[in-house]
């Protein structure tokens, strides 16, 4: 079955750019939507954005100015870049498949990103 | 933005009891409502999609109902592994999640 794995730095300095990659295994990235979601420690879930395998994207309006999601079908990966980080961006970042542009399944295990100098 | 309000925030129950969790949307989301279970240190797991369809491998004790603005997740008889946090999520406009309901052991 499809599995997702996030990778990237666990610590980023304020004002810098976060770069995360999600590797999809057990299936093709093509013909699906893929998403990033985050969860600050002890808090709820926030959708960041999604990308279709063709490259079309949709972002959370509250984050749109700072976020770019891209896809590399040759590597079966998609990526997140978030600019101008602050401590408020400290969270566990999850990647997930967005099924029927409606619900998320499956999810990666998540990666904790801490924004601190 | 569609706001999802979950209640109660915490539900204290014993194994074997019935759990009823509520999710209310600030405007109609039709039946585009999903439920997730999250245990400490783990990613959320899809339980229910399109308001009432169980995801693959989800036990029959989990059921979902509702449409429009009012939705319910019911766990008919709590097993020890069901004590967790549950989130609802809608997809109209853009995806948003409810604040969660923690089901804890009484």
C-alpha cells in the first residue's frame, strides 16, 4: 500500500526558509492530489496546501504568500517551501494524499520542525 | 472560511460504553465531512469519509452520520485502543479541521 515519508531539517532559524520533501512509495504519485498539513505542539491541525501530479496547486489563504508546493514525478516526491519563518511556524509537518479532493489518506509519520535561533 | 466546532472538548468514558462525538459546521458542507483518530506521537488516521463511509480496515463499531452542518461520530462500544483524539475535517472552499475531541478513560 502507499506509504509517505517526510524528510528535512528539524531546526530552522527565524526569517529563513523551510524545505521539506515527501517521498511516496508503494504507488505512483501520478494522477493524485498530495498535501501538506501541520500541527503545532499540543494543538490542532492546519491544512497548508495541495498539489496535483500535473503541478496545479491550491494553498491556505492565510499561508499563501509564504508557501510553495512542487512535485517531481520522476522521483515520486513532492516538496514544501515556507518562507520568512517565525516561532509560530514550529509544528509537526505531515504530508498526505488528498483523496477525491476531500479527505486525507494515508498520512506520513510527520516531522517536527522547530523555528529557533 | 468554514469553521468546524467539535463538542465536547473532552469525553470521559469507560471501556464498553458508547461514545457520541459532535461536529458542527458554520455553513453547509453537504456530506463532505471526514473523521480522523490521532493517538499520541502518531499521525492522524482516516476513520470515516463522506460523512458515513468507513475507511478501509476501520472496525464496524465506528459509524458516522449527518449532512449539511451537523455531524456525529459514534463508537458503539469503546475498546481500550479507541481512547484518543478525534478530529473532523471538511473540504468545501478549502480544507479545515475541527479543534478535536479527546476521548479519555474515566
